[in-house]
C-alpha cells in the first residue's frame, strides 16, 4: 500500500471520531435541556425518576454511537479497530504484494508443529462439487470363461500333437532314415524327399487319399534296392501280412493273363486293406518294374487309388518303381553338371533336379496312363564313380572279403562310364554289375 493511501485513511478516521464526539456532546446538552424543561413543567414527577431516565437514554445513545464507531473503524480505508488486529483494506485487485509473515500475527503465533499437523489434515470437498474418484474396473465373469476356453483348446492341441508323435513313433521313421542313408549310395536328396512324404502321411491315421509315390531313375541307381529296404522295414513294424511286394514279370509275365492277374491283385489288396483297417495300421504296396505293367492292372490300380467308397482304401501307401523317363534324367544330369551345380548340397541338387524334371516326367507318364496323375514323382540321379566304389565296399564286406581299396578301385574301373563332366564320371549301369563282379572273386 502506498503512503498517500495510508494518510488519506488516517485523516478520514480522525474526522469520523471528531464528528462522533460532537454528536455525543449535542445529545448530552439536549438531554440536560429536556430535564430542565421537565423540572420546570407544571406536571409533578419524582425527583430521581427523571435523572434515571436521562442516564438510561444517555447509556443507550453511547452504546449505539460506540457500535457505529466500531463499524466505521472496520470499514474500508480505516486503520483503527481492535488492537493487534491487522489493518483491512479492500483493493479492487487482490494481490499478495504487501503480505508479510507479520501481517497475520494470529497465525504466526501458532507453533510450527501444530501448523504441520494442520496442513496434514484431510481436505473435505463440499457435497455439491464432489470428489473426483477413479471408477473401479470390475472384471467380467466372461473373462474367466475365456481363459478356461484357452486352457481347453491348448490341452486338446497338445494331446493331438502327442497322439501324432505316438503314431509316427510306431513306424520308426528315424530307424528307416538311418537305414536308407547307410544303404542308398549317392541318393541322399531322394531319401530326404521320400522321408518327408512318409512323415507327413504317417503323422495321422485319417486321410482323404492314399499316398502314391512313383520313383524313376536309370538302371542301377537303386530303385529295387529302395523297394526292398522299405518292404523289410514295414514288415518289422506292421507285420508281414500288411506288406505286398509285386514283381510284374514274376507274378504276371503273360499279357493274356492280365485280366485274371488284375482280379487276383484286386482281391489281395482288398484283403490287406481290410485287415489293416481292423488293426489300425497303414499297409505298404511295392510294385517293382512298373514299366512292364499291363493296362488292365493299371486300370485296376487307378480304381483302387481313386476309390472313395470306404476309408480302408484311403489309408495305404503305394510305391511304383520304374525306369520310365530315364533318358531325360540322364540327359539332365550330363548337361547340368558343373562346378557350381556340384558345389551344392545333396538336398539342393535333388530339389533342383525335382523342380526341373517333374514337369517333363509328369507329361510323359500321363500320356502312358492316367494313374500317374495321382502319384508324386521322385527321380533318382546318376551314380558317380565314388558311389560305385562304396557299392563294391559294402558288397565285399557282406560276402566276407577283405576291403582292399586297391582291388575295389580296380573293380570300379572295369565298369563303363559316361564322358567326364566337370571332373566327375557317371556310371552307365550304376551298381548293377557290382554283385556279379564280387561273386567272381
């Protein structure tokens, strides 16, 4: 507050006090004059009664004037009032510029600990405003039902996976893989492709179509050997009665007997699949030398493969072994053998071979008979000289001969090979002559 404002307020308060004193003196003089008039009047009155009335009136006037004085002292612009109370002003704009700790002595006299307790008191909001309360999120009971549903689905899926594993373990595909990698020389890519088909099909018992595989390759690359290995493995797993090895030149050599051979083969397949359905197992049918199969037998097999009458015909594996399309396989191997091609892994070379030869082989086979439209084609590659030497080593070990590498290399050199391509020699007959040469030792 400025000095001008304080001086103006003090002058106004002094003026007000002087007016009140003047007014009080006038009231006293008027009361005295009234008392004299009443004394000099003709109406008789008690001598002490008039003075008592005057004192009461004077007291009432004094109290009223005192009250007015106090109200004026606490009014705007006054500095008077109760001693020790701060001067009150009413500025047009409320500010804290002149507020000092000594301005409010009543609050400054409160001890510091008591002030802290007062600050810590909980602030209560009025009822009309209300306190802001964050709404409590209540969990719906449907959430627990959803969690229960997730648990049930997880248990069902886990149980299904366990059942699939149990079904695959029954056929011991790991043991089959070890056998094929040990016995099939130079065909690791084809072995991986065959095992992938078997794992996918044998992972469950319910199917919408049988598994039909058609293995093609030149002479001596291991087609018949592959059929014998698969038949022997499945006999040890599902039993002898659920495995059929059918050699066309042995079981039906004459074309005139093709119709009767087809009937006998159909009855045999029906009996095997019905027995397999009772035992909940998947049978295996191996048809070697499929290039010599008669049309009647191919028609019957097509009807069996595409039959949708009952489930037992859908749960079966059919393996066809033939040398159909071997010229295209040989030509592709000789023309595409290079340092870059041979630097690839066995699975990479086989995938490349499968990608390029499958359309060509399928086009040739579908013209021969529509049975091959239902089959997955699996080509076998040519064998190199190193693979032929491995065949000699394995056969000599079986026959009890000492594995002399000099002798093995000499025997492998007696076999005919195609002209060397990228430093590699491919055998024209594969391992076909290995057994005969070892028997001559």
